[in-house]
């Protein structure tokens, strides 16, 4: 979840900033997490979803389990929270790798034959080049099953926007927030010649984006039948 460090006042006349060094009450969050975690643990025990063996077999009894959890309710729990090392840009780049990519890229698929589907993956328990390994899943239906685990159920959305970023007034809200924060507004480039020309008389015309209505920008051109370039090596992308 990404939240802004402030918001527009109710009368829309000024930007209400968070206190310096404050966005989220970590101590309150720690106590809340402790309560919810222990409550969920007790519910799982009452429902019979926990198994105990050996020296802790006696915790199967509800009274013994409750007595075991009692000291944890008085201990201080700590939620790990701190600013990102490389700033908010790194956070956005990290989340984008999970929200705007499919479960597996085509470049990782090696073969599809009578043995099954073979693909590359990373084993994070290993170091160096030994981390990059291959796996074959047979029959192919097992590969399809695992791939579909990454497909959201019907009615779910991968990304939702609220508040300032709600789709209904997103552009107006962001523009107003920048104005109130005295942030420099992006300069509007004058329209190029091919942007104003008649689309029927030039081959350089590009239609607007069907999603956002913005101007389409070419970021890469590759030959027919060729694949686009992959991400640079060492970019720290996880899959």
C-alpha cells in the first residue's frame, strides 16, 4: 500500500502535511499486530488447525495453550518499519515489478516437449551462478495450474486507487496537490508538427492511448519477428 504524506484540507485551500518524521504510529501498530496475531492463533487452536508433537504435545489442551500464550500478551512486540534506503522512487520500482508483470516471462521458458514444460528459475538458497536453475514440470497441466495461481479471481482488481488517486478526480487532485505544495508544475511541450497535422495526410500520426487518452510515445522499435530487449543484467529483479 502506498499512501501520501499528507492531504488536501477539507476546504481545498492548503496542503496538510504529516508531522516531521511521522506517518504511521509504529508503537500503536505493534500493539494492534500483537492482539490480532494472538487472537488468530487462539482461533486456529480452537478450530483444530494446529498440531503439536514431542515435548510440546501438551499444548493440545486449550488451557495449556492459553497459559502458554499469556506471557506473550504482556511482552512488547515491534513492527519493523523504517524509510527505504533509496527513497520513494525505489519503492515504486519495486512494487511495479509485481503489479505490472505476468507470473513468468517468455524469456524464461526453455522447452515444451513430451517431458513437460522446462523453464528457468532462481533458487535464493544458493549463491552466485548456482542460483540460476532449470525445472521441468510434467504433465504440462501442472505448469498451467501453477501459472493460474497468479490469476486473480473474478471480481478482484490488481490495483485499486482511493482518495487523491481515485480515478474520478485523479488528475485534478494531483494538480491541486502540487499547486498547494508549491511543487514546480511540469512544463507543457509545444505540440510538434506531426501532432497537429491531419492524420490522413501524414504517416507519422499516432492515435492517443486507449486507456488514459495521453499521447503515445515510442520507447523501442524492433524488427518483425524479433523480441524486445530484456531488462539490464544486475537490476535486482525478482520473480
